[in-house]
């Protein structure tokens, strides 16, 4: 008996996810680098925590350097250069400011001890 609708009701369909031969797959869209996001978050977190900048700032900066090198190796596959740069700049700037602050306190302590005697 033939089907009045013109289609075989028991027709085999390809498995889920199988594409016909010769069909090009979609290329993966570029994604944000996870270390770039972490670098920015850690460095900005160091900005919020005053004393954390001395220890956490370099961590964010180093994460940013690693992220920049990964992005440089695969620029079509990874995004986040701006976030990594933010982490590097903010991390090292905070660390440098804290070192300057500590140096000024040390210089002030030394000079004030000479003036009192």
C-alpha cells in the first residue's frame, strides 16, 4: 500500500548532531581569556582592599602578563587584551604606589630619629 502523503513514514533520519557530507561546521567564536578576566578582577580587588595591593597587585599583574602572551599566540581565538592590560597596569601601579608609601614612611622615620637627638 502506498502512502497518500508521498513520504515514507519509516524513513531513517540522520543521528542527532550528524551533518550531511561536505557541510562545513561553524567556526568557534572567539572567547574571552579566563586569565585576562581574573587579572582584571584581582587587580581591581587589590584597589579596593588597601593593604592587599602590596600582595595581591603583583598577582593580578602577573596573571595579566600570562593572559597577554596567550592572546598573542592565538588572537583569532581569544579576546580580552584590554582586560589583561587593565590588570597589568592597575596591579603594578598599586604595587609601586605602596612601595613608594613604605619608602617615604621609612625615610620619615629615619630623618625624625636624627632630629630628636
